[in-house]
């Protein structure tokens, strides 16, 4: 789960230490493992909210690749539903599986399924993988700085190669220079149409064991006019 050019997760942890005014630096997540207890609140077009709870387990294998398990505990009809992500050696490649308790079966998530909605939220499987930084990122370049909440942020633009991120043709990320936490991500689809925006306020930033993260992320689907909040209730690093 190496992070390149200060590309850090909106909801995961990132190393501090990039002082204001410096060029973006590489950052890394916890060396061995982490556990996040999260709440997902999905809001539809008529403002009906559906809440679910889950735990994200991440571990770096001895070969350096990431292994991630997302396991739901609530609501009752989702209890035990899981997504498993195994990073492969080749950049942009991964194995993803889902377990559905009502079927008592494990199913591979294919390239056609990866852009589909994940358990009733606005997150697709690839959104989850990308926003949590659980796979290698596409090559990015730094473009002109921008201003968020009255303060300067670094801006990085990436154009995924074919097969790396099927639903998106361009990704723009806004990085807080002080903490290396990614405050905003814009996801563009075919025709350079802005499809989704993920954002976190500086007021949601927190620190644990010297690592910075955003406690709350909101992902908005601008086409469906829906949104999902992802709140981190607890983090364990070790």
C-alpha cells in the first residue's frame, strides 16, 4: 500500500511531515497492519438515509503487497457480507472477491463488476480500492496549486492506463501540505465529465500514533444526485 507523490487516502492513515511550501513527498501507511471501524450513511435522491457498519482489516504481506478485508456487521441482512482485495505484483492488477452470507458463496468480482455499486452505497468496488489507497496509483503530475477552505493545497492529476481504473479517465486530487491527507478527489469519466467528488474538511482531520487521517469523507455522485458519508469511529495501528 505504498503511496506515491504524497497521494494519501481520504479515510486511511498517512505519514505526517510534509511542511508547507515543500514539494509533495512520498508517504506510507502503517508498516504492518491497521483496523478501521467505519459507518456508512447512504442518502438517496429523496434524502432517505441507509446506515451500515463495517470493519476494514489491512495487512502488508511479507512480499510487500496489500491484503484487505471489508466486513459488514450491520444491518442484519448485510451481517457477514465481505469484500476481499489481494494486490498483485503487476501495477494495476488485483484479485477481488465478495462473500454473500445469504448465498453462503464466494464470488470473484470481475472487471465488469468492479465499477458497480458496493452494497447500496455510492462507492463502487474500485472507488473503495482507490480512495483507501489499497492498490498502486496511476502515474500523476503536479499541476497548479489551488485553494480549499482558504488555504493552499497541492493538486495532482492522473490519467489511469487502460485496465487500471475502468470507470474513470482522469483523477484530480487535492492534498493538504501540512499532513499529506487528501482533502478532495474529483473523478472524471468518458467525455471528461465530472462524475464523483470525494471530500473531507480540515476540521475532520485527526491523528493517531503520529499518523494523520480524515475522520469523515463524503462521496457524491453528481449524475445520480446521491451521496454517501464514510465516518471512521475507531482506528487501531500495529
